[in-house]
C-alpha cells in the first residue's frame, strides 16, 4: 500500500505518519458460532459471569441469537437476559477492539466450561 510522496522530505514523513494512524483506526471483528450447552441457558448467573469478564477488557462483544436474530451487548446483563438463549440454541459471538483475541478466548472458555455449572452443583452437595 503506497502513498503519494510530497515534495519535501519532511512533508513525506508527515504524510506517512498520517497514513499509519489511519491504518490503525480499522478494527478487526472476530466472529464465531457457539452452541449454548449449559442446562439453564443464559440466565442471571451466566449473564453476570459474561458481564464481569467484559470488565477486564477494552474491546466490545455481542451475542446474536441465530434463531431470533436478537443481538445483545455482552457488557449489559439486561441485554444478555433478553436474548432468551436456552440450552441447545446457537449464538454468534462478535468481538472487536484492541484486545479482542484475549476477550474472545476468555468468553469462549466460559461457554466451553458451561459457565462452570457442574462445579457449582458439586459445591452444593
């Protein structure tokens, strides 16, 4: 990707810096399909776990229910609850921002471990 060289060396450096800044302004959105596998689906405790996980990141994330098309901001417990995602439902996770790789990995980890549902039941016994 080139840029037009301006007449003086100083101007060319400024132009290159401007191009570099504009290239940094574009964000990548990571998208993946997930099946909700915990028995109770996305309920209050699960929504709180997702919300708390979001607090450590500058990136944003959303979940879209594949059947209904409803989208929820993962930084809002109320929006997550309004998804109505039950066990067996498919959702699309979309993450964007400077630390999107790490946030996506942490959120996927929650889903893969079924939001630690089994561990909670063991502690109650």
